[in-house]
C-alpha cells in the first residue's frame, strides 16, 4: 500500500517572531474573499452561482478546505476569474516559497 509519511508542522522559526508562511489554500481563500468583497457580492450569491454551499465557500475562503480543481474553477468562475488569473494573483501576493511555486 505504501509508507506513511509524517508532514512537517508549520512553526515559527527559532529566534524569529515571523508567522509561518500561509498555505496555498489559505492564500487562495484570501484572494477569493478579497475578490468577492471587491465586487460587493454576498457569500450566498457566489456560492449559488458556483454550485456549492455557502458554508463550503466560507470554509474555502477561510483556508480550512482545499477544494478540487473543478470546485476551485467553479468558485473562481462565479467571481469572473479564471484559474490562471487566480493563481497569478495568489503567486504575486504570497511570499516566494516552495509551497507557492509548487502550486
């Protein structure tokens, strides 16, 4: 079946007070929420157009859920964004790191 691999825990670096860099899902969620607020749309309206529940969209915006590419495309599309545009925005605002570059 395969080996179980422990994932590293995100922690502050010793001797610094820097917060851990955001995960991809957190950066994507923040950008989706920013776009929704910028266009003055309600959570329930965007969720309806995207075909997801308002609760799920809220969890994505808060970085709690990692949506599939199909759901991400639906949510971005409901806001008038393409996946490429969304990824470019996230990549340009997030710190350069392997997490962002790998996405």
